[in-house]
């Protein structure tokens, strides 16, 4: 096996990219600590200019190019964050950049990559299919391929995240880091083993893309085609080089549900007032999934990215309200006469229900003539309000039910 990079390589990367990449805050969260029972510290990589840690490795790699390689240009494949890191810093360095992205990439990421001056080619349904287009483009255009994670120089750049975390808080007990291809956790793990050899290092993957966990026998089901709310770590096949780092340095890999990732996104927005994408919330999701593993320990989490589509964020927040019992749907049977609907709406409003939508049906289903079935979507301040609304509509003989 080719020797792995060391702490010295990460220190060199830190010196190389200093002043060109933000040294993001690493802050304590009193509320999340109370919620989880752990001592939670958050590394705000979502506050980078490109809203992701990826620009660290991208810049470190670009700075190592020869003059000839710079002149011919670079190419990368990415679901978005690596693309933006390459495009942004290549633009600043005057290096032509071509970015290949899956067609499923959120528009916000593709558009921002173009805004940085890169050529964007959308092809393939996922990362693997997009990657398949790279060799022909490299051959045709003479470009230098910069891999998003299977590159020691990129890994060294990503490791500066861990360097900063352990410089700020050297007594951390555990680091919890999202894994897609594995570049971030590889770099952080090298830094951590160099600075705090006894620290526990935990990787996190989505249950829909548990490729690294499956490879090491931590999860029985392999990754397969599909979609994930955490598209930044939606990698079917983990990196070959990063497997060496994970196998050497990482203690275990947790696999979390999509629902828990959604919950973590909502909590970070509500509690920390910070916006993260699915990959950025994966670490918190792992702590929420198994709080007993982290209780009483000082835990470092990396909010690794903040690029999330507005429509997806809206859906997540609505689904979170539904899970909390604060957004409900119910149906009731009304007499089909003037004022009946207005009367029911008034009853709902009097019990603190805010009606978002109403569907009024006179014709379909098992409805008696001169009757109507009405379906409501209602937002309530707390779950108990929903029960009060159901009870009141029952008292009025409207046969209410939730659905």
C-alpha cells in the first residue's frame, strides 16, 4: 500500500491555503448539548464562501499544478460542492475549469458553479454515471482530472478542518464526520491521529448510500441507485484510496435514516439558526440516533455544507412539522348547505388551528346526497390542539378523522 499522508502533509496544506480559505468557527451548542446529553461542538464549514469544506482540498490541489497543467485547464466530477470549490479557486487563479455533474444535481449548485466561470456538463443519473464521462473529456481536451476524494493532496486539504477543530478544542472525545467518497473523514482522521491519538473517530452515512459502511462490514445492505436528501454523500462506490485511510484510522461507521437527517437539518435551523444540507446534518443525525453512545462526551461535529435547494428545504420543514404533530390533515362530513363550511372553519380557528388548505367534495366516495366531505390541512401550535379540534368536531356530529 502506498504510504498514507501524515500530519506534516496537513500542516503543509494549512500553510499553503492560509488566507484563501476561511478558518471557520468551532462553537459550543448549549441547546443541542441539552437535547442530546452530549457536549456538542459545531464546526461551521457551511459558512465558507462556497458553503462547503470542499474548497480546502480543491485549492490545495490547484496550487500544486504545473504551469503547463494550469494553462490546459482542469476537469472535475461532482454533485456540487467539489465543483464549486474547483470553479471558484480555478477562476481566481486563472485556470480554465470544466465540471461534470449528475443530472440530479440541485439547480442551486449547478448554477453557482457556472457563476464562478466554469463550464458545466450535466450527464448521468448519479455520481458513478457522471464519472464515466470523464476519461473521454480528459483525452479530448488534455485536461487534468481532480478527483473529489481519491487524491492524497485533496485529502490533505480536507484534513485542515480537523486540524482547526483540535487546535481550538484539543480535549475532544469523539469526532463524528459524514462519509460519501471518504475524503473529508480521511483527512480529518489523519489530523486527529496526529494530534490526539486516543480520540474516537466515527463516520456517518445515509441508509440509502452506505457504501463505505458496507465495505467494512458495518452495514449489511450495499448502496444502490436512488436518491437521498444528503446528495453530497450519495456515493454508491466509496473511494479506493479513502478506504485505506478509513480502514486505518476510523473506529466505526454509523448508518442513519433519511428521516433523522431531515430532523437534524430542521434542528440546526431552529436552534442554531444555521442552514445546512443533508450531508452537513449527518453527524448530528448520528448523535440523535444513538444518544447513549455520546452522552457526557465532548463531541465535534462538522457542518460540512450548506448548499440546499429551497424547495427541498421547504418540504423538510413541512415534514418536520408533521412529525412533531403540528401540521395535521383531517376530514369531516358536513351538510351541503350555505354557511356549513364557514362554521366549521370558525370552530377550528377558535381552537388555534390555522387552515392551510381545504378540499371540498360532494360527488365522490361514500357521501350521502346533500352532504359534503371536507379535508383540511391545519397547522397547530402544539399536538394537543389537534386533539381538541378533533374532539370539538366530534361533538358537532361531523365524524372527524385524521389521515
